[in-house]
């Protein structure tokens, strides 16, 4: 990191990545999403809790479309790799299903039980499973791999997976070094090797369409991470837009993916068109 970061106090570094602290009503927004997701999950009878690996959280919730060859929105949840559950984001499938797409949400083991290396490996194993087993469950179309926050990092890190046609990284972390310097690292315990191997900004850019989105009301560090990653991809000639969602904070940005005509779902459709 540059000198300005090194000059910050520990409290300032922690605050730079404290998304819940930065949004005054974050607890209410999270509770509303969790409740809506529980209702959605109960009312949609798709295949749920399908294991792709033996750990407790390594399971899929699938919401097939009427047409098996329809696109599939795969959404990886966030929570700084150490909290949240796939079940609590099920309502984000609403927009995709309204468009005639399928939707699928994978879970993964959380830190500190799992290292970030293991979490990334589980995400790739989930995509292996979906590629092999998805058609048997009515999901056989092109995959748009989306993720939010920590899930945005995992979506970018897994963009090269052969099952993925295009990606959408929302409010993601693309350079891990700052995370090591915050309270978030107490559970993650990032190593120098992980920072090098798992920071998308440090890896060869993947020439598949990737949208990189952030909210204009998000923390400056989240905005900077997205802009830096987009600049690196553009310099490498990789396709995909930088999407600034007007007035969206770290939690309200998901509304643009949930709504059938939301900015991020429309961007996803364009990314799939470019990948075809």
C-alpha cells in the first residue's frame, strides 16, 4: 500500500472497510432482506440444499427457469468471507426469474473455520458441480457469475472457470493487502502467499466480459477498489463496463440486481449478450 494508507491509524483503517458501520440503517436493511429471502425460499420449490462438497455449508439452492437452456444467474453472497448464508440472499433471484432466467446460490465455509484459499477452492468446486449436475436439475444455459462484497471478490477470482460465460462483481475486494491491515484479518489470517495468489488485481486479467459495479454512496475504499480493477482490466484489453450505481450504499446496491429492470440485472443481460 502507498504512504497514505500507512499513515492511517488502526481505527481509521478499520473504518475504511466497515460497511455496516457506514450505513446507519444497515441492520434494518439486512433484516428485511433476510425475511424476504425466507419467504421467497419457502414459496419457490426449486431444488434446495444440494451438496456439492461434504462440508456443512457447501450446498446449492437452485431456482430453475421454465427453459433449461435459459441463462442462469449464479450469486455468491458476501460478508467478508466470515459471515452470512446463501439462504439469506434468495430473494435476489426474483429479478432473474422474472426475466425467464434461472438462478442459483452457492454456500461456502466461513472463516476462521476455512482459510480464504479453501473458500476460493470451494467456490470453484461449486461451479464444477453446477457444470456437471446442473442439467439434471433444469439448469443448462450460460452462466453469469455474480457476487457482492466478498462474493464480488470470489466472482472475479472464479471468472476463468470454464462454466462461466461472463461475470458481475458488485462492491468487491480485488486487492487483499488492505484487508490484512484491518480487524477483518483476525478471522481471515491472510498470508502473503494468499494475498498474491487470490487478489484479482495481481493475477492475469481474464478476457471474458466482466461488469464491475459499486454504489456512489459506498465507502471510498470500496469505490477505489472497483475503479482500480476496472482500470487494470481496461489496460489489458478485457471487456466489460465500470458501473456506478447512483446513490446506492453497500446494501441498497443489491436492489439493482433484485429488480427485473434493475441497472445491474440489465447490465448482466448485456454481459451475457457480449459473451455469446
